C-alpha cells in the first residue's frame, strides 16, 4: 500500500508509521510527505528516511481551494493508494475531499463524535470526561465527522492537565494508527458503497483497539 502523509508539525505519527514499516510490522511504503508548514519537523523525518517531502505556504495562494488544488496535485503525482492526515492541521476544501472520499483518513485526538476541532484535551477536561482517547476516521466534508474506523480509550487521571493528557493519548495514537493501516493494507477494512466495511460487512461501530 502506497501512503502519502499530510502533516503540519512534529510528525510523531509519521515516525510511528516509518518505524512500523522498518520493523516489518506494516506492509506499506510512504511515497511522499506533504505539509502546509515549511518548518514542520515531519518534513525532516521524511527526508532523513529518504522520502520525498514537499511543503506549500498557504499565504502564497489566493484561496483554500487554490492551495488544495496545488497541494493535491503534488500528492496525486506520487500515486498513493491512501492519504493519511497525521497531524495535518489545515481544513481541506470540499472539492479536494470529494475527489478522494474513501482514500483519505485522519487521526483525531478524541473519541469522536466527542470533541471535534482543536484543543480536544482541554475540551475533554472541561467536560469532566473520565475517559478520553483517539479515533481514526475516513475524511468527509464534515470536519472530524467522517465514519470512524478505529478508536482507543485512554483514562483521564486525577491531576491531568491538557499537556499530560495529550501525552498519554499520543502514546496510544501511534499503535492505533499503525494497526488501522495494517487492517487497510490487508484489505480487512475497506470503503465500499459510501461506507466502512470490515471483513466484508458494514462496520456497525468503531473497532476498539
Ligand atoms: C496528534 O495528536 C494528532 O492526533 C493531532 O495532532 C497531533 C499531531 O502529532 N491531530 C489533530 O488534532 C487533527 N485535528 P504528530 O505531529 O506528532 O503526529
């Protein structure tokens, strides 16, 4: 499975993917890493691994649609089977999403549909949640609203602040994303007829990992 990764920052999820591939635990190839931030450490991780890494600056484009047309023309050029948003923090325009429905996933740091958008760990703390977590979902035009494939639950502990909770969730995001990619690469999870299928049947609820 040929993977294109979109990342805006640190790139720890990208590193987790690269390490899983190197250990022989994921049958995939990262064929390109793309960013909306020239200084994203994720680009450095990619280049260190000998992977094509490209960034575009949104301010150099007239509109979000214009930016996405250019970005996704770079992505399409590496012919990915799947596009993985791994800490990609920019909204993607509807036409770019619509053209790739079922071929683009995102990892989000909450138990969707709870706590969409930004500052999810603070949202969970403010809501008094005792369990938080992360989700991997197919990207649709609704922000963080596409069908959820897999989730991992992470306890909120007494004394947590947004930083300690984010760190505990992040440690679980990495295996979650790798396991989800393994299911997709193995064909056990697939996008068929506008929805997620698992082992040939519509997925009734997210898989809990
Ligand atoms: C991760 O926690 C990811 O779930 C989150 O950004 C972080 C990126 O970390 N993504 C979102 O919030 C998307 N809305 P990383 O750059 O180290 O992989």
